[in-house]
């Protein structure tokens, strides 16, 4: 069967058709990303920060919300790209800033770390379908990176480590709920993907806070 960028997709338990409001909870809970971006922007302004990297990440959080909202309303290959591209940009941008700012790595070492992360992400994407955990396995390297950075800064920046540990705990919960979405369809028609949005809004807020905390230390 031929496919195009506008071919409808049905990836989540809640979606029961092709209509604009076929995933009401998955669509509505994207508000979590906009709320996270707004709260971070307010704190950024209140702190009087002059931090282009953080400001760019706040914009990316809002774009994640917009892309995810488009995918959970129109649900086709084009809106899927609008969903995954801002997420990928945020992941690599945040990791770069964290490696440079939180761990104090040189540009060369940070680039090596980023390359290693990209290689690991590519490797887990090649795992058999039975080990994909409903598509969640691609995010496992992100969780591992969060835990690793939190551990490495626990002595030099304990408050930042605590923030990152909270983000890692929330992300672990959101990954679990994302994984359960398809398995619980028969017993819970809404599915659990909408919790992924709520928890990840918290995760992204905490990641932004870690950089605000870093700015106060400089």
C-alpha cells in the first residue's frame, strides 16, 4: 500500500478513528509542555539571566508541545516529524550544554560524549521488535544519561544533582506509562500515553531548572 506524508497513523490506544479529536486526552495533556516552557521563561526573566542556550531550550520545549499536539490531532507522517524533530533537537542540545556546563568538559570531550550517546541511541533502535517496549527503548539512553550526569555532579553541585535525580525519577515513570499504553488498551480505553506528556512536562521543567541553578553558580 502506498504511503505519503499525509497517510493517517494510529499509534496509540486512545485513537479510535481519523478525526481531529480522536485523541482528546493525548492532545489536551500537551498543555504540560507549554506550562513548563512558560514557568521556565518566568523564572528566567525573574533571575535576570542572560543565557542564550537556556532560552533556546525553553523555545524548544514549546515547540515540543506544538509538535506533539499536531501529531495527536492530525496523526500522520508529516506531523510525526513535527513531533520527533523538536524532541531530538532538545535532547542533543541539552546534553551538549550539560556536558559543557555541568560537567565542565572541553568542546572535544563533549563532542565525543555526544557522539557516544548518538551511537548508543542508534544501537538500541536496532533491537528486535520484542525488545522495543512499545517504542520506549529509544529513550533509554536519555534516562541513562540523566542518571549518569546526576551521579557525576552529586559532590560538586548537590542541588543540581537533586534536580536531575528528580527528573530521572519522573522520566522513568513516564517511560513505564508510555510502555504500558498498548498493553492496557482492553482494560483502560484511554491508554496511558497522556501520562507521558504530563510527566515529561515536569521532566523538561526540571532540566531547565538545572541550568538555571547552574547559571546562579557561575
